[in-house]
C-alpha cells in the first residue's frame, strides 16, 4: 500500500513540494 504510506507521510509531514 504505497499510496497509504504516502498519504500518511504527507499528513505527518505537511510539506509543499511543487
């Protein structure tokens, strides 16, 4: 479940990567 990991990571570390 890579997608869930990415979402959890984003929520845990709200960083703006544009």
